[in-house]
C-alpha cells in the first residue's frame, strides 16, 4: 500500500483552552507519555513539527526539561530513536503563536484542522482531508487534552475533522491513540 | 467507509518474555497508561477481551487494583467510559494461559498473531489478516512491551504481522500507538 508523505502536515497538542468532565474551560497539565508517544507518531508519519501548546510557565519548564534531557542530555546518547522523535517538539503559548510560526516558515497561512471525539456540525471527512493534503498546502492538526478542545478552538479552526469511528459507538480513545489513528489514516492510500 | 466488527479478535499485552534494549529477555513492569489506552482502543474496535500477561505477582496485584478501582470502586461512578473499557481486562500469567482461556470460551483454538516493529522472516500482511478475520475464526493479537516480544514468542505464534510502515523508515511507535493503528487498520475496509 503506497503511503503519502505528510511533509506538509503539522501537529499541535494543546493544553489550553480545553474542557474538563463538566464542560468548563481549563488548562490541563502536560503528560510525559503524550510527548513521547505523539512525537514518535509524528516522526513515523513524516510530520514536520509537533507543537506543544500551553500558556503555563511551569508546564513549559517541564516540557523543556523532558525534551532537553533526551535531545541534548544523557538521554540523547542512550536512545537515539527517542531523540529523533522528541526533536520535533516546539513549545508555544497558544494556537495563534503556532500559526504565526508556521506562517513564517512556510510563507503562507496554515489550514487548521481541529479534532474532536464528539460529532457536532460540519466535519471534514478523512478522505476530504487526504485530498487537501495532496495539494501541498500546509495543514495543522490540533489535538486537545483533558476532555477535548474548548468550543472556541473548534469555532476558530478552518475545519473540524470527523470523529474516529471504530466498530462500535464507543469513542473515547486517549489523545495518544487518536493521534496515531488519525495520522495513519491520513497517510494511507487504498489499494 | 464500512468498518468490520472485530468480534472474533482478542488482544494480549505481554510483559514476559520481552526484550530490553540489549536484546536480553526480561519481565517488564506494567504501565498504567497502557491499560487505559489499550482497553479503550479495544472497546472502540469491538475486541472481545484484553489480556494483560505477566507472571509477576506484584504486577498482577497492581493491575487488579487499577482495574477494580475503575470497574467496581469509586471510579466506576466517576467515569463510566473508563469502566466500559477497563472491564475488558483479564489478567493471565502467560500466553499459554490466554490460549487456554480462549479455547474454553470459543470451543476452538485461537490463531495467534504476534506483532513486531522489526522486519524479520515471513510476515502476515494487514490485508491477509483482514481476510482471515472475515472467516470468523478467533484471532489473538499479541503485543509486547519494553523493546518488544522475545524471539520465542514470535516463533511460537501462528503468524507474525508485518510491521507498521508510516511515511518514513522510522518505526519506533509506542505499543499504545501501535495497538491503535493496528486495530484501526484491521477493521477498515477501503472504499
């Protein structure tokens, strides 16, 4: 099966604004395994950069410590595969800053695609997004933590990707699992 | 896209025998997020049971504590979606015990399919396994922790699934990510 390179695809994992169990807008804490898993998924599928978004200073310090240990510190020699993945990480305060960084890098606006487990409103289908990616225009996939992206992020995005449907109605994949499935589906071609 | 139900599919996550960075056979420790993520993936794709394999008593106690908290304890009321996923977990000492349990349940031998990041020898392709699953015969997907399944597990399995290929040669997905991608690919039909 021929696979598409995702070289015009960026990923952002955002910790604010996201919602909690009750639908309140919160800032979530960074999870170490999110950084490792999603950077490895990003490296596997040729994603250009993996932005970790949080406005919280202590969280940024934590991410920086984890990344520098494995990219520059003792860990870099210990596990080069981990380094190659974590090297993709860029820390930013907000989605707006991520857009600005990509704009500067690409010389054009990035198309933003929010992801969401709950079905609501118009969605861009997986096949629709695959087609758009073939045009070469840069796209940014935005993933949420906690109980998902706050409505304002969904509203501000150019598109909201359709939810992942498995074999059942149950759709409560972790963000780590969702990122892996979505990136795999986006780079697949059938036949 | 029509999706196949995985109701003849079982998943096992094994902590022994697996290998470490140097290729030595070890028993690995259970990771909390593996239980949560892979049980959610299993629930999403209609997997019948998620066996967590470890011969270590302290590890079994740990798994039991985590599962019972969310399935029977305070956690069950707090998060029913987590409960529905973790309910799929069965703890067993070895792959042999998993096979015996499935044999008893299904009245026939399960076909075992080991998974591996490194390419070696004959592999069953994803499309080949999808075809086999359509026959209705029960299949057990075996995932490894640490640096992967020990050679003896690969040798004893009926099949070894081809490694996941992304858009690059990098293939060091976490077991959580690999399980999500594999189950999604196995239940997908193109078109």
